[in-house]
């Protein structure tokens, strides 16, 4: 029985193929159409003949019917509508006849139809669809369908470019653009409307057409496309988005755009247009996170009490309170010791055997880990322990378990633990000011700066305390005070500090390290301000350096201080970059790369990334050092958006494979910067591979970068990698030290802090 159905099946399939063949033969003989298609084809051919008739009445009827057929025909998206297909052979005839017609309503009617036919028939670049549209009647543009409107928009863009170069009038085009934009905005095609208006350089028209339903999509497209436009165009686009958001009272988004454009007048406008106190509070939190100095006045907030509350938010005065409230709510107040982070008990025996030695370096590492983990919590197990009679002041004990600069770090770590808590921070640091050890005083000064970091206080405690120490003899004390001020007043553009710090740069007695840190402090205080006085002071300092000093690693901080002044300010750096070409050749290129990478940091400018990659591809022999900052620059520029990040990761992979040694040493750090506080798995794996590199500098950089990409994320996978590395490098003190630092970074603030400069949905980059 089994073979029966099988045979039947075979029979069926053979007869099927026979049918197909027969059908194919028929099709070749005459294009075989179904009855209705055939009727339609003959009908249309009749219309074409009638249109050329002498009787205008008949012409009109024929045109009407043809128009009707075209409009009502629907077809699948992939094929051409049938009437258009059948009218194809007659396109030439109708065109020729059109030319012979006299001006009349009918001629315009025919022009409309030709315009639609041109959609499928017209040769590339002829723009016939547009030509006939402009000659035709001013009918409703949408009635011919979406595809037609799209095609027209494309042709308008080309025609506009051509007329602009010939300086021909464009009024008729703009009339058409108005219709198309209105059509697109009605039919949820906002991006297409925006694209067309960008092509014809008239974005202002948008504001008339946006409404409650589509303004969000429109603005989203505007802000996203702004990233890929060259300057000044990008600012124009953002301006339009800003005005649309204001029009529909979407104030927080308007504020983000204002900050992105770095336009404080716009920020004012947002405050004056909004009358809801709660929303104003939200703006203040955005401003505080962005870290700009901003004073509210009566026009922005008229009630005095309210203004004070809001100004407090901008000044971050309540930051510590809010942070600790959060910590209590999620029950992470319990202080952690470095051992809780190292988790040595999870490792096999050999590593923990070497750990019992109480070395100064291990203690220094513990100081850092302790400060990172308990940052901002105000209590820990090393520095803030209350001195009972039994423990006889153990905080003093920890301080003295460190040597020289270790003491500086230990004292300053107290500032980190009491981060943002100005009152109790200063009270607890006070005892170290009376020490007779300069290192301890230096640490206390730096600690004061850290406590005041990003807090603006009317009585300026940091300035009062640190100001007197700037001109001390001892260089470590001076550096403590200078860096303290730099951290406390970062971004404040404080004039008083400029008068205090700038003279140090030109002071012949000051040592190189003091000068280098002064440049950095000034760069931090005036970050992104393009301040000329500071720039000149640093430039002169660079010119005064002797040959031997230019070879010192610390000298490289001077160009960085200069670069910080132009952070993210793009073209504004050009004058300074020209001056830097006159520097001694030892530092010239280094300075050039540093300025370029700072000025375009966070802009995602593809051309600059290519430029920097070009510098990395050269093979150098003279021990030049400018390729390092070029590699870091790639990361700084590309971190602006996700796509750029992915591409930069790939480019950095190539550099690892083909680059010289000095480039390979910079790549892990660049990866760390690119994905800071954003532990991407592929980057994590690359760094994990590099952390076992034969070159110890590459390995150190990779270990630190593992800490950077996981900073404040408590990422379990990175924590595991670092634990294994700590047992792998248990004999190599330098690398072990790096592993410890990285472990501290991963658990930054018990996971409540981040090092990522991007906030507000990755729109804003806090300088």
C-alpha cells in the first residue's frame, strides 16, 4: 500500500510544472493579462488617444478619468501601480503632445499627470516630476500618495542646490516646500520634513507646523542630527529645537539644549518662562549636576525664600545630606575596610601568605581603597575611628603607618571620606593643620579642597584656609594648597584665584612641580572658559622652560592645563594652537595633540579622530612622546555618542596590533577613558588580556583602566578579575598597588558614585 500516495504525488507535481511551462509560453506570445487588467490597459490607451483629440470636452473627460484611475489604483509596495505601468509606453507621446498644447486648464491637468508618470519614467537627474509639478495646477499634493511626495522632496533638494549656485529665484520652490512639510508633519514623517528643510536651509518654517502630537519626535530628530552637522549649522538646528520646546513648555528638555549649547541666556529664558517652583527645582538639580556657577536673580525667581532654596540646590549645599539619606534608605551606611574589598579569603593560599607584611606601599594602597569605598559616607574604619582610651587615638596610628607622601595621601583621604560635608569635614581636618610634619599639612590642605569639591559656599572656607599656604617655602605644602584650590573651585572662573595663582607661574624661584600643578589648578578653575590671561600665563611659562626641564615628565602637565581652558570649545583653540607651534620641538607636538584632544573632547568630531589616528600611524625613532595624548584624544573626542564609541574601540584594537610600544601603553588608558564607569564586556575582555601583557607599563595601564570602566559600578565580573590579578601579581609590588587602586575604584562610594561625565540621558557632558 505504501507506494500508492507517493505515485499520485509525483503525478501532481509533473502536471503542475507542465502548466507553468504552458503559462510561460503564453506570456511570451502576448503579455497575457487577466481580463480586468486587459480592460484597464485598453481603457487607458483609449484615454491617451482621447487626450490628443481636438474636442476640449472629450480631452477633459479623458484626463479626469486617467487621473481617477491613477489615484485610486493601489498596489503592493514592491511593484509599480498598474495604471502607471500601462501608461509607461505613452509617456513620450503625452510629453510631446503637452508641448503642442495651448495654455489652458487642461494643459495644467495634463502636467499633473505627467508629473506623476515621471515618478517611474523620468531619467536620473532630469527632475521632470518637479518640472511638471510646478507647471501644473496647484492641487492637494498628498492626494497622489506618499511615494510621489517623497520623490518630489528629493528633486527639490537637488533643484535648490542648483538654483543657489546660479543665484536664481526660489519662491516657487518654497511654496511647494510648504505644502510638502505640512503633508509630512500630518503623516508622522517628521524626520523627512526636517531633512527637506535642512536641504533648503529654512528650518524656521518648522515652528508653524509642529503641534502637541509631533513636537517631541521632531525635536528628538533635530537634536540627534545636530551631532552630525558641522558648526555653525548644528547650533542653528539646536536653536530651533530649543524654541519648539519652549513653545510647548517642555522646559527640562529646553534647559538641556541650552546647557549643551553652553548658552546662559537661554538658561535664563527657561527660568523666566516657567512659573512652577517644583519644576524650577528640577532645573536647579540639572544645573548642579552639570556643575556650572549660576546666580539666580529676582526676575528668574521673585520670592526671596524660594530663591534661597533654589540657589542652595545649584550650589550643592545639601548634596551631602541627600547622599547620606539615600545611603540610609538602601542600608549601606556600614563602613567598609579595605579587607572587605580585597576578599583575600576567596583566593588560594599563596597570595595571602605574602600579605601579612606591613609595608608602606600596601598601607598607601589601603588608604586609597578605604577613601574610595567610603567616599562621602563620613565614617570609615581607618581614619575617622573615635579614639577610645584603649585604642589611644587609632586615627593617628593609621596616619603614621605611612611614610612621607603616604602621610599626605592619608590626611587627604579624610577629605574624600567626608566628601561634600563642609562643616564636619573642616572640623575633622583641623587637627592636622597643627602638625609639625609638612607632609601631613599638605595632605590636610588637599583634603580641604576635596571636601569643598563642587560645593559653592558664600563664605568661601577653602579660599580662606588655603590662600595663606600658597606661598609657603616647602613645595609639598604649596602643591597641597594649590591643588586643593583647583579641586574646590573647579569651573568657578574665580578672578581672585587667578590673581593669587598666576604669579606662581612666572616665579623664578618656584620649582617645576609647583609650576606644573599651578597650571593644572588654573586649568580646572577656568575649565572651558577660553580665558586669555590664563592661557598667556601658561604659554609664557612653557616658553621659559630650559631644555632639561622640557624632558621632565611633569612638564607635560603644562600643556594639559592649557588644554583644559579650551575643553570642548572646538575652534576657539586655534589661535593658541598656532602659538604652540613656536614652542621648543621637544614639547611642540605634544602640546599640539593635547590642545586638539581637549578642544574637541566630547564633540564626536570624526575629522579630528581621523587626524589623531593619522598621528598614531607614524613610526617614530627620536623618542617623541606626542602619540600618547593622540591616542587618549581619540577616546576623548569619540566618547560623545554610542556609534563613535563602538568605532573608536575598533580603531584602538588596530592600534594595539600595529602600533609602536609607546602607543600600546596609551591604548588601555584610552579604553578606560572611552568607557568610564560603563563596563562594556568587549572592552573588559580586551583589558583583561592586556593586564597580563609582557610590558609591565601596558599591564599597569590595563589594570587601572579596569578600575576606570568599572568605577562605582560594583561590577562583579571586574571585581573577580582584579581578585585573580592580585594573586597573580602577589610578588610584583607596583602591579599589586595598581590592582588595589582599581579594586577601590570599582567599589567607589559603595556603588553610589560614578566617574561618568555624561548625564541627563547622555545628552550633557559636565566639564
